[in-house]
């Protein structure tokens, strides 16, 4: 899995007005989990998040990506906002 592939899946599923996916792998070199997959940070805005709690937003992101381990993702940090919210 790459940052571009994560972004493509989230664009398709959530139609974000803004999205940024950062590969944080360089921060985890030597970490045991680095062997199990990549580390990423996702920041996105979508109308799909309006009225949802933080937990519900994160679940929506995870559900949009599917099983992370199968995709080669060890860790995913999520910052999800509705279109009109401050980050």
C-alpha cells in the first residue's frame, strides 16, 4: 500500500473536499511494527463527516480502506473534519 493508493480509496469512498496522506515510515525505522507495514497520517475534509462523532468518523475512514493489515498498513493516524470545521 502506498500513500497514493490510500488517497485514491478515500477519494472514491468519501469524496473529500481536501485530503492529505503522508507516509510516516521514515519516523519508524527500526520500530518492530515497521516490518509489518507502513505508517501513515491522513487528514481529510468531507461532508460525509457532518454530524458524526470522532469515533464514527474514524470508523468510516477505516471501513473505506478495508482490512489495513492486508493492505500493508501497520498504523494509521486520522484527522477527519466536516467541510466547515476548523482543523
